[in-house]
C-alpha cells in the first residue's frame, strides 16, 4: 500500500531542492498580506515536461516565494507541486498541486528568487496553506 513517502517520491523524485539561505523580505510581487517563512520542497513544471526542483521560502494567502538554482520565467502561469507538512503531524507530508502566475525573478547570489500568486488551488489545499500561514504568524 502506498504511503506518504511514496506520494512525496512521486511528486519530488530527483535531487534535493536548494536550502533557502536568506530571510524572506519584501519583493516586487503584488502580495498585500504579511508573509511567513517556510522551507518546503516544491517543483514547477516548465515547457516540454521539464521539472525544476525548488524551495518555498515564504508564503501568504495570495502567493508564494520560491528559491531555485534554475531560472523560472516571470509573468508565466506554471503548474506547481508542494510538499506541505501536515498540521497535526508535521512529519507527514500532504502533496499539494495547483498553478501560480509568476510575478518576478531576481538573482540573489547563487540563487534565483521568484514570486508568484495563486491562480488555481483546490479548496482543501488552499485551506491547508491558509492554516499554516495563520499558525506561522503567531
């Protein structure tokens, strides 16, 4: 029977995503809500079935900040998959997928930061992310 780790492996097969070395700070994207720090693995789907591993470094109710070793196109709608920790059992991962519209790409040192707004996210996934945002704001 497939377990949580099997689900994660299916979403995130491949090498580990880079660790976010910098604190979250204001950027050029259009989010109005306060952001919270996160360090969750994620992947985006680029053209031609090319996946890019990255990390979530901040999030809010309306968007997400990402860090990568590879450039992510600005002003594009991309499919994203996140490994979100469970609220009651943070060691268990809840796979979340949806779409974002990227707003900017900024090079900071050896890493590329990208901001985006949620375009499509299932209601249960949106609620999970919103609950994490509220928890991390405390």
